[in-house]
C-alpha cells in the first residue's frame, strides 16, 4: 500500500484562490488594513463574465497601507515575483508575490489603472460601496457589482488588442444585464473615480449616458491611458519601453535603452521562460524581438502624436 503520508499535499489552483482570499483577509484585518478584493471569482459570481479559474488574487489597498501589507506578506514567507528591468526600475501600481507552497500569486495594488482620479479618493469610493462574499468560510470585502463592472472593463481595455481572453471578457460584459438604477450608478461612479473618459466607449455600450469626470484628473495620465489602449497588437512592449526611457533620469537613459534593445539573460528568460538557456537560441530570439519592436514603433509614435495636447502639435 502506498504511504500517502510521505507525499506532499498540493492545493489545486481553484482551492488555493479561495483560501488565499480568506488568508489575505485575515492578515490585513490583523494589521488594520482595509483590503478590497477585485476581479477574480467575484466577477463570475456577479454575472459579469463566465466562470474560469484565476491564477492570482488581486487585492486593492489604500496607498498609505500598501507598504505595510507588502511587508507583512514578505514576513509570512511570500517573496516578490521575479521581474525584468522595467518592473524593477520603474514605478508601477502593484507588486506580485509568490510562495512555493501556493499555486497562485497574490497581487497587491496601490491603485488600479484607468481610475484616473486621486488613488485615495478612488479607494475610499470603492470601499464605501463594498459588499462581501464568502471565501473558504471567511466573509471578504469585494467591490460591489457596479464597481466590479468598471474594474473588469478597465482591466480588459488595457490589453484587449493583445489578449483574446480580455477581448472576450469585454464582450461578455457587454452581454451582462444592468438595471436602470445600475446604469445610473455606473455613470456616477465612473465620473467620481475619474474613469468616465477612460471608459467612454464601454459606458455607451452598457447604456450609460455620457458624462465627464467630476473629480480632478491629470491630463497627461489620461493621454497615457489612451495611447496604451490604442497601440496595435505587438506594440505594447515598445510603448512601455518608450515610456520608461522618457521617464528615466538622464543618468539612467543609456541603461534603459541598452536593456530595451538587448535584455540580459536573466531578464529575457523572465520574459520568455519557454526558451532554453542556450546562447544561440536566446540571441536569435532577441534579434527577432528587436525587429518586431522596431516595426511597431511608427504605430506607437503615431498614437502618442494623436493624443498630444493640441498646442503641442501646432
């Protein structure tokens, strides 16, 4: 008879996702951190997309609590997921954590791209509207149905032209049913969180009357959002590197450019874990990547130009 006690029990991903929601909720509560779960299984439970198994748990926290929750995860044995040059050196909106004992990531967000108003205002707005769902026996705070629809739309728009799944999820959202009261709330919350301009096409598909944001938003942030959602398939990488180069201090620009053109072995394997650690194979793949990236630059530059302030184009 096989000795099952000698074998290591492994969580299935779907089980781990539920348990991780509950575990993060307990951890955040012990710190006095308001943790609001976004995306994931809640979207299916809200009737906003079809059921599928997520690979990570997304938790949004107030900006002032971001560092505390990340530190607590590290103290509990979670390490930050290995990342490439851009993720290590450019400020981003989230940090992804992994553990050898868990088959899922935990992504901690300090803000959610597309909500263009002040991140603290956005979090407080979503938190005030929160509801709860049960995960592994724990009642966890999640975005309500209307806020969840906005989150799903923003997430899908960021990579709809690159990712067929996100395009499909946006189509599923368009098929969801919203009451007149929910349609009104969609418009109000989008305006208050600074996402009305980012979602103008989506909101009209959902039967929401067009309106402008009633919270201050940074015009340059809105332009960056529009460029990102306009770049064609394959152009996103070139756009990210171009933004990193423009944002880098003068002393860092040569290093950013070098890594954009010819990433290190470590960074390239992070981007392409499917490649064998063979210099000839990796260099051939680097050359193909470089050719593709250069080919997409005109489209990226054109998108940036279209979204420049009118006076900057004159």
